C-alpha cells in the first residue's frame, strides 16, 4: 500500500482527497500539510511514496520547490493537484520533478487514474496535453521526451531566444560568454530536432516555457 502525504492549504481539498481514497486498498493517507514548513516536516518524518500537492501554498515558492523536494526526497513521487492552468504549468512541473499534473477541475475518475499511473512509476498528463505534444511524433522522439532532456540552463537560453534576445544579450543575462550561448543553441537544435532558429523559437512557444 502506497503512503501518501497531502499538501494543500484548503481544508476542503485535503478532506476531499481523503474521502476519495478512504476505501482504497492501494493507498493510505499518512500525513497532511497546510504550508511549506509542515510539508517538509512531513516528508522528513514520514518519507511517503507519493506527495499530492498544490503549488500555490503558503511558504512555497511555486514550481521551484519541486527541485528541492526531488533532491532531498528522490524516492517520493509528486502529483500536482492544482487550480492553475495545465497548459501553462504542467510541463514546467514535470521538468522540475513532478510525476504528474491534475487540474482541480478534473473528475474523480481522472484523479484516481493519474494517481495509479504515478504509483506505477509513470508520468501523467491529461489526454489533451499529451495529444498536443505528441501529435507529430511518437515514442521516445515525442516532444515531451525531448523537452525532458533539456537542462535548466538550456531552457533559460531557449526562453531568452524566444523573447527575441541576441547572443550578446543572452550572454549578459546569464553571465556566460557568447561562444557558450552558441554552443547551447547548437545543443537545442539537436535535442529538439529542428533545423533553424525560427523552428526552435516556434517549438519553445508551443511548450510555453516560463521563468
């Protein structure tokens, strides 16, 4: 039976998840957190198999906290259950360490499906997002797979390129030299399987990367 910690500052959400899983033979709720401090205390003391969390909580720095959680508690799988739009945050969350992203507008059936998929070691995105990012590709060459291979610095360079910055501007912004920027551009072209800067920028906008 998988141990779960729920981190959400809305009591109704915590209660709702508990009710959904109350009769489950696969999952058991072992802890709840109302803010960032309680979240890390729970992770440290309980070391759950799965963390179900809202990214907009007191004492939490949004999606950025995911990297800290994955570094300190690599065995815990994270499922984001959020009020924020999936099309803006889902891929960023997964890149930062989450195993899945479910909107609070989702059905109970979809929530349980996502949780089971994550428990088995899978990655969960809703069908619409998955279709969007894999419509032109399949298998390991899919857009999601390519995206997941990018480093944080490569994403930073891609963001700056998509906003119209020149190599010199990017070098100054990231405190690196222009030759290094060119190297990152070459890597991005190869990793995202595009032939020119215009296609690279189009793909970056499709992913809707954020800072």
